[in-house]
């Protein structure tokens, strides 16, 4: 694991971004809790996604489907048969891994592994034959735990958008093309986990199923590739750290005509954070067949029925959070000039996009022992928090308080000092430039709002 990765993980716990689930019991592998700041970043990303792809679109509609669906859904979708990974077991220590990960050397250099097909845990090279392992979590519907009552926690949000195709089309009175959008919790019983929150067993996905006329799918696919890329760049992810990976035909999912992943360059290599798939008309056909319901679209102009094709842009919220944090994390050797003198120690700056930053402005009284300054600072804080996520901090020197806010990515800090008591002005400090400007208190909301929208 790289030093940057280790330091970022440490920062995430220390400053309240991400914690290991059930940590007081020793934790549980590949399950993570988003803390006070991490959950705000998640929420900001979701809100930007909804704003961009639902609020600004006339023909994309948000739904919230259930985690547990009718078991026949997963038969129709192919998940029971095809949602598998090849599992192998070390005959020496009985550790289990994905066969394809071992074969492509994914674990070289980890643990004791020195070469391909060597167990990272014990170094052994004897393995069982690969067998398919279904990644869906099983549960039981109702009080009886038998085969007839088996169901599954969803591994994706897509299926409730297909099963609600007619409901949305009819209730929203839509013609093609139109889309259904959803953000929701998903579950995958991954064989091999690791790399912090990248491969988790419980996570949120944001997906769109965009229904189009057959024959128009390729153009729509290309359009969505551009929209998807632009969205991630708008969150502050650097273009040079992203790339497209087009799946060769032999590796496409059973439903896909074409799939492109958006990958991010982590320290452990290029890895998928989002994707766009042309699912053809597979899903609606399958659900029509298994449910007995006619899910074809009636084209008024052509006076005919047909199954629409579907373009699916999808992203893992946790992976995008990870990429954003990784991209924003910066260590400044020798420190930064926060007041009049540079510090000698290394400083951390989280250069988060203003839209994504969990705290927008920090309110810092210059001297906490002065009751007039403290009172004025609290008044300003109470007023600003009606409009923005704010933090009040009076502990330590002003330089250390600036540094604490830099570490969590706060774009602006307000300092209230003796001049504030004289002329009702405060100092506004910019995280990235460290430029300081004086503004009237009565102008603060307007000024901060304009700066956040720049």
C-alpha cells in the first residue's frame, strides 16, 4: 500500500470521513461507515447527480425501489445464473480468492506472494479447481426459512427501474426517449475485497436506465459517455487521472452490446469508478417473458409495439468518494504560510471541489478569551449556518485552526478579531490561495454564496 493511501486512510478516520464498521468488535471486512464529514460528501455528490440528471432534465424521473424484490426478478435478469465470480481455495491455509485475480497477478507483492498463483497469505501454490460463486446475499422472506422462501438483497438498482417501466411511462405520460433514475443501497458478497472502500460488500449506486428507440441506441450511448465524463470532471476529479476502458466483446456481460468503464488512476492501478452500458432490449424482454406482462412500448407514430433499447450510465458512490478524496489529498512539505511564519512540519490540504466540500465555511474567533469577540463570532456562526454547513472552532492558535480546516477541505475560513468590534468587518481566507479579504458582516452570505458558485 502506498504512503499516500495509508495517510489518506488515516486522515479519513482521524477527521471523521470514514470508519470501519463495527470497529469496537474488531471490525468486519469490506464494510464501512461514513462519518460526519464523509456522509456529507456522499450527500453532496448525490445532490449534484440529481440536480444534473433529474432536475435539469425534463424526461428523467427519480424513483426509490425496494432492496428486496420478488425472487423471480433475479431469475429473469440472469443474476441467479450469471452473477458469479470464479472462486478458488488454497489447499494449505484455506484462504479463498477470485481465480482471475490470482491468475493475472493481482496479488503480487501483497503478503508473501512473490509470483502469480501464489497464496498471498501462506505462500502456497496448490489450489482447488475454480467453482462459480454467486455474489448475491441470500435471505428469507417471511418466518419460514426454506427453499420456497429464499430471496436476495439486490446487487444493483437497475431491476426496479425495469419492472417499473410502464408505471413511470404511464404516470409521467412519456414518449421515448425517457429515463428512470435511482440512487440506492446494494449488496455483493465479494470473494476478494481490499483497497480501502473500493471493493465493499455494501454500497450505494447511482444508475439511470435511459429507454430509446432501437436504432438510436448507438448515438445515445456516445452522448451518455460524454455526459458521464463531464459530470465526474465537474466534481473536481482531474482529467489526467481518468480514462475510458472499452470492454472487448468476449468480456461483455450477457445483456450488453457495448460497455465503457470510466477508470481512475489509484495507487493500486487503474480501476473502474463508473460505466456506461448498452443493455439492448434484453431486460424488458426477459421481464415480459417471466412476468407474463407486455412491457413493449406502443409507438403512436409507427402504430407498432416494440421493446426499447436501454442505455445505462452507472456509478458507485463510494468509489467516486474515494477517487475525489484521493485526487484532492495533498501533502505540503515544510508547511504553508498560514499566518506570518511557515510551519516546519508537513501539512495536509484536501483540495475538494467547493460543491463537494462537507463544510463550506469555518468561523474562528481570533481570541477565545475575549468575550466580545467570542459573542460576535457565535452570532455570525448562528446566522451563517442557516444558509451553509459551518463549523465553529475556538481551540488552539489561529494557524492550527486554519490547518484543521485545510485538512477537511473547507474552502473558506472567517476570522473575527478586534477590528470586527470596531467596524463590523471580518477576514475571509481562501483555502487554496490563502488570500485574505475583509468584508462587512452584512455582506457575508452574499459574498460566500457567490464564491461557492465560482
